C-alpha cells in the first residue's frame, strides 16, 4: 500500500470536520495551496520546455534534410564533372593518338617516327649501340590500284602494314612514311640482325593473298642503312632511300644495303 495521498484524499482529510479545530489546519492548507501552485508552475515550465524541444527537433530534422539534399546534389555534380573530366582525358588521348598515327593503317606516322628517331639518337650517344633504318616500298602498287580499285589498294596497304608489324620485336617501330612507303626503325640492331629481320618482313608480305581466288603477288623492296657515328638522321634516311631506289632498279622484291 502506498503512503502517498492523492490531492482528492488530502482535500477530504483537511475538510473533515473532525480536524476542524486542529491548530495546524490553516498552515497545512496554506502549504497545500503553495505546493499546488509550485506544481502548476513546474508543469507549465515542462510544457514550454517540451514545446521548444519539439521545435528544436523539427528544425534539426529540416536542416538534416536540407543537408542531405545538398549532399546528393553535390554528389551528382561531382559524378558529372568526373565523367566530363574522363571524357576530356579520353578525347585528349584520342587526339594525341590521331596526331601520331596514320589513319588508314594505324601505324605510326612520320612525326612519331621522327620523335622515336631522336630518342634513339640520344640512346646511341650514351651507349654507342648501332641502330638501323629500313625504307620499304610496295612494288608495282599502281597496278594493284589500276586492276582492283583504290579500296582494294587500301586494303592491301593495311594487310602489308599488319604483316610487317607482326615480324618486328616489341621495341621496333614501323611507320607509314608516305603513300605506299613504310619505314622501320630497328633499335640496337646491326647489319646482320637487320638483314635477317628485313628478310622475314619481305617473306611475310610475299605470303599475303589479296583475294582468295586471285593470284596477286604482293612484294616490297627495301633499302637498309645502319646509322653511322655522328651523321645526322636525315642523312641516314637519305642513304636508306638511295638504297631503296637501287633495289627497285635491280629488279624490285629485294633488299639493298647502303654502304656503311
Ligand atoms: N590505294 C591506295 N593507293 C595509294 C595510296 N598511296 C599511294 N598509292 C598509290 O601507290 C601508287 C604508287 O605508284 P608508283 O609511285 O608509280 O609506284 P609503283 O607502282 O608502286 O611502282 P614501283 O614503286 O616502281 O614498284 C600510286 O598509284 C598511288 O596512287 C593509298 O593510300 N591508297
């Protein structure tokens, strides 16, 4: 049993005629009234504090929602900007590739070859390892175009580019020098090895078949020059070119080595 009295019980107790003459009655009534007033005040305070707590809570909730929305917006912007940056990088890379590649065959173009040549020259100056340049030119290519059309001629050039590249080592470079001319840069390669590689290349071109049922024999002529100490690369290129002209004059489908 609880020994706490309810308000109603207290009132009944104080109103009981039995206690009417009790000298403490007025003081108790006064205490009770004061207690009730205090409790009323306390309850009002609690209601106010509950109310401001609710307000603060809903404000915090609103702020969190706003913060979430901003965060999501920011994430979206970051994603878009990342995508944009990635596509710019890809575009840049494609442009760089396009600037250094021949669009028909995908081989290096002259510009890339000249860049690699000057790197090779630097390497030569440090290590004195010989390198070789080979000028290649498709034989009687005009006949292919005349007989089968320019598109077939283009296809033949791509097939040759592919066949030549397959015979090279990873660090060699095959570039399209011009129309039906290619240039090979063979780093750290002297005469014997270069001759061997060019033979392989020529054989691979001879093995190509333009159309399944046609007996079109593709071939190339080659001029090989080994870099001479301290000559300009332009001179090495000219020597390879002169050797190529010699190979053509000697009947085509052959390799001519430039005097060292
Ligand atoms: N299809 C095609 N033909 C090309 C391309 N570039 C050059 N040619 C052709 O290659 C032929 C080169 O002819 P020429 O310089 O007379 O040489 P060739 O007929 O190969 O004879 P030789 O070099 O003396 O063996 C020309 O008909 C050009 O039109 C090309 O990108 N595509």
